[in-house]
C-alpha cells in the first residue's frame, strides 16, 4: 500500500474518532435489577418477583438463559413534561416486552427481532421505545427480554434531542468505517488485477465478509437493505462470520508461506479452515446459541493460531509478517475493550463503544500494509531472479556456442554418400554428441553418443566424449577396439555418469559398413522399400573398464538409406514398445520421398506423436548413392 492511500485512510480514521467524540454526552446506563423467574406480568407488577440487588450492575447473562426480567427507574428531574427514548443495544435480540404501571393500568410495548422496521415506533437498528414523563415523575420500567443465544440487557435512556443527535453522528461514524473497508476492498482488487497475486483474492473476500458481518451484527443490513423483511438474520450472520474465518485462514496460508516454512502449521491452519467451512455450511441448521458458543472458542483459537504462525514466519525471515501479527493483536484488543465496555467493566469511551469497528479498521489497514510490503519483496525478488536468469541465459548462450564448435557443422561430402544431420537439444545445450573421421575419399568413421542427463552438465561431459573419440583415432578401422578405447578413457574421466554410443566405419572401396554399439539404439536400414533394424549389443561406456565389445558388418548397396539416431527420437512416444514398432509405421508412408524431404517429414511425424520433448534428439540420415 502506498503512502498516499495510507494517509487518506488515516484521515478517515481521524474523522471516525472526531465524529464519535463530538456526540452529545451519552447518559449513564440505569441501575437495573434482574430476575430469571418464570412469572406473568401480573405477578411481576404485584411484587411477587425476587429481584437482584440494585447495586449489582450486570448487563450480560450468558448463553444458557432463554429470558430475563429487568427493571429500572427513569426519573424526570425537570419542572416540565419530558420525552424519553429507551434503547436496548442488541439489534439481534429475539423479543423485548416493555411495560410499566400507569395509574394502575399496565402499559406495554412489544418488539420482535423478525419485525419489519416499518412497523416500529422509531425505525432504528436497535429496539427503541418512546414515552413521556410528567414533571418530577419517576417511573419504574419492566422488561422481559427473550433471546435464543447470548442474553444481554445493555439499556440506555435518552432525551429525544440527545438521541437523534447521537443517531446522526453514529451513522457518520459507521459510514466512515464502511467507507474504509470498501476503499481498501477496491484498492486491493485493483492491485490483484495488476499483479495476479493469490493472497489478494482471499484478502478481498475477507474484506467483503467483514462488511457483511458488521452490517448484520450492527442491524444495518435489515434496517437499510431489507427493512420490510421479517426474516431472522442470525443464520446469515453465523454463515458470514465463519466464512470470514475461512478466507482469513486461506489468506494467512498464502501470505505466511507456511507450506515451505512449516508444513505441520500449514496443515493445522488448513484443517481449521475446513472446519470453519463446515460450520459455515451448517449455520442454517445448528441452533443459534450453539453457533454463538462455538464462536467463543473458535475466535480466540484462530487468533492464537494465526498470531503464533505469524511470529514463527517472522522468525523464519518473512519480515512482512510483523504487520500481520500486529493486525491480529489490534483486532483482539478492540474486541476485548468493546466487550468489557458493553459489560460495564470499563467506562464508556469512544474506543470502548467502537472497539470492534476501530480494531477491524486498523486490522485491515495493517493487512494492506503487510500485503504491500510483501508485494515489494516479491517484486525485488522477481527483479533479482530476472537479473540472475539473464546472466544464466548469457552463460547458456556462450555454452551453446562452445558446444556448436565441438560438434561438426555437417558431415563431409563423398561421391558415394549423402548425409543430413539434425541435432535438437532439450535445452540450450544438450548431452548428445556426434563426430567423424575421414582419412580419404573412400573411408568414413561416424560416432554418435548420448551422455546420461540433460543440460549444461551433460553438455560439458559430451566434450569429454569428444576427447575420448579423438584419442582413439588409431582404431578408426576397428569399431570394437575404438569402443573399448573410449570406454577405458571414460571410466577414469566421468564421475557417476554413463554414455550410450555407437561407431560406424564405412569402407566405400569394399562397399561395406562395420559398426559397434555401447547401448545405442539399433540402426535402421531401408533397402529396396524394405525396412529392417540392425543391432549390436554392448555395455554403456564408463561402466566397466575391461568390457569387450562386439562388432557387426554388412554390405552396402546403391540406394541404401541408413538412419542413425539417439533414443530421444522415439522415447516417450509409446511406452513399453520397441523402437522398430514405433518408427517403422512412421517411415513406411514416406519411403519414396527424397532424402531431404524424408528426413524432415520423419521428424515432423514423430513430433506429432510427442506430447512434450523430454530428451535431446540426434538423427543422421545417410544415403548410399
């Protein structure tokens, strides 16, 4: 997040504090008495109720009570009639029955959580009642509060002018809060569109559910969006709350990089996310109070888990985790202060009344800072990686040029031989190798080899194969001796790497070909439209120094076409099939083509069968003319 955006959000937070601090002085909560006796209104008014002591200031009664009787006095100290407004700061309560005795007559007002806002005395997100008191009158108010879930009685008594002034400023404060969350949501959506970082997706989903959570919890959703509806919003609230825990858990997994740092912690958070997902889907079926009770345990659990994970991630070098940890601590502090204020354990202050809003606003701002810091690190790492990649590419280009100098550009021209070579490395450089000896116009020796492995290391070892081949030139006329000489050299020169190879000696005076192989694929001979493979078994070079190689020979005829290749030509095409069963069907339809077209068509046909190239390819086509 850039400094300009942070300054704007900081200004919005300042307005939030200003608007809440400029409200009219909030009246003290009345001293209440309460009872859990299951009595009728007549019994309560007769005085049959056993009330708690008046000095016992208590407004939260836990999760297991279904109803509570509450009574308190409202005093009009003025010399004139005054209008008062009673507010119960519990928009999610199921039912509130308010009554008082006025000259021996029971006066009652009823509120239901499923009521339409349009039928209420004052359309407000909380249960609100209006009544008049005569001069110097003291009136005892009785409440019967019923709720399936947390049972509380945060009562406030207002004068009309103070109440409506407070409502206006309260909406401004909450509008600023929603504005901050919405601004952060749009901002991070734009960043995601730009960088395509997965953490931003989960963070934006978390911000969305956060807005839904508070709009449901604060009564704004029903008041402003569906005022005519009589539905119970509690299942939707629990669905949204657990969904927010799912998204913040997924955000944390992506952000903290725990999969690489600590797979066990990663699995623990992943299992927690799955559990919250199940809870979210069951929100419409499990009783409300059980969902609330589960949240008492799951919320501290997820905070402790994510804070400890953030600390571990920071300790392991993910510096942006500092903002992540601080964000959760800020939210936790806001929730605690808000809860203690509502319970009248702490005095009523701006931060106490708006602890959850301020805590969540600071939390999401810190999350944005953490994401921005992480994005900066990723960009720096990406730039560093690009620089390293550029250097590697330059080195590979140099290596490619060196290897191209090692390999002959083309085979020599002979009156009785026409040759075409294709060399296709898997990467910029490869482990395949070919070379030749020619002593005069009637003799030619060709070697083809494949070093195990790919890339630079295999290419470097292929230069060693070239040295071994050149050192064995004295055995040019004897393929098996040349193979043996190369094998002895490579056994002492290569470390834990082996070479498949074959050497072919052409004697055009005698029109014969003599060859020896060390694990190389068999050559293919095409003669008079017939295709056959010729093989000479032998152990890979570099395995056993004293291995004795065989050699085979056959006569050459005008019109013969000989194919010499490495195993990359046919591997990964049809598993568990012999080379001839793969290659023969591809060769048969193109037998009549001239040498150059035949060579290219064969590579094209095999390429169509190949899903992905996994090995270097070398193909040498030789026509006897």
